[in-house]
C-alpha cells in the first residue's frame, strides 16, 4: 500500500496524546476517526484541537482559513466498528493499562480491514507480548511525543513478527504528515528517549531527595547548559567534543570500562580533535569543526534568551 493513497486513519483514545495526533493526521489531509468511549473526553478533545490550531495559526504554522477544513476531517465517535470501516492505519493511544490495550487490539483485529496497519503509541508496555491478534505481522509501535502537533519525532519499532513492509509503510506515513522518524531494530521497553529520560529523572529525584538543590535550581542548571548544547550535538556527538580519551579516563575512574570507547581510543579516533571519533568529520580541522558548533551554540543561545526560555513558565 502506498502512503500517498491513505485516505482514512483512526486514532483510538482522545486524551492528551490522541487528540493531538488526530489533529496532525487531519492537517495532512486525512479523514481521521477519533475514538473514545467517554463523550465528555471527546467533546473536550475537539475544544483542545480547535485551541491548538488557533495557536499554530497565530504562530504562522498554518493559516486561519485552514482551521475549518482540518476540523471537518476529524470525526469524534464512540463507535469503534464504524470508525474501523475502510480504515488504512490505526493508532492506539489509550491509557497504559494492559487489559484495556488487549481488549482494543482484539477488537481492531476483527473490525479493521486485514491490510490495515495496527500501531500503538506505547513505549513502556511490550505491546507485542501483551496482545494476541490473528495478524501480528501488521502490529507496530509508533511512539509520539507530547505535544504531538509540535514535537517532530516519532519512534518506530517492530515486534518479532512485524513485517518489514509494515515498518516501512509506518515510517513513510509518519513522514508524510511531516514528522522525523527513528526506526529501531526491535522493540525494547522505553525505546530511546524515555529510556534516557528515566535516568535523568532518577538523578533529579536523588538530588532533590538529598536536599542538594531546589527544583528551580535544577531546571535552571540544565536549561543553561544541556539545553543549549543538546539540540546541536545531542547526547552522543557531545562525547566527541569532550574527547574520547578523556571519556575513557572518566569511565575508568568510575571503576568501569566501555569496549566501544576503548576501541575508538586505541585507533586514535578521539573525536573532533582528530576529525574522527564516534562521528566522522571528513578530515576537517578541529578549528573548522568547533567553529561550526559554536556558531550554532551562539544562535541557539540567542534564540533561547529572546523567548525568555531560562525563566519558568
């Protein structure tokens, strides 16, 4: 199935994530069924979508005249059967309650056309071990980030029986609606981002529980350092600028070792200063590499200061 031929999708769950994901699909021109069993949640979801579209229009991301058309493509319903008719892609975005997800996917497997892709927004539950459907090859994880109508990334991960065609289709469909994708080799709980965020949260709670800094001080510290650097060099490439020889020493001083880093050091691939580390800098000089980085840092810092990003919301 060609993603350009997709006309009808369904989002199951109209809460924090679901309503905004439905908005993204509708904005991309697709007839979007938004399913929830709670009528008040559905009503609130439409109000939220309208408000969020107004925000996008005020910022210039869409025009005011587009809003009625986008809203007209969103169809709130409590009827799963009707929503499933002729659907080509379904994304489940309900609460992280195993029994609820089991029930929903059992229904979807029976109600949806057999060539429809069934996706889950979960990153924490192993949906592939959890649910039992007749066609596991069409089941895939497609994890969005809040708020889905702004954050550009979707993590995609297959289960043991997911077909390569379903993974590629999901990747291309997500790209069609304007998102970036990371496709993992297989599903692991928490995927990439939430796995990293787990360790950040653990460190934050440790600092607060020991009274070492206030929440406001922690956030200011992170915003004023990592918040400037990470959008430019990420969490991996930043090691190239630390210097992999120094990284190896730091790991050693902790009483640990990392074969991957040690091999890089052994080869003399120390990062930006040798034009090769975890990343390959194509023979550029250290000064060239650092200048490119620093110009982006300066631009990012200027933008953050302009929007008063270092102040609490």
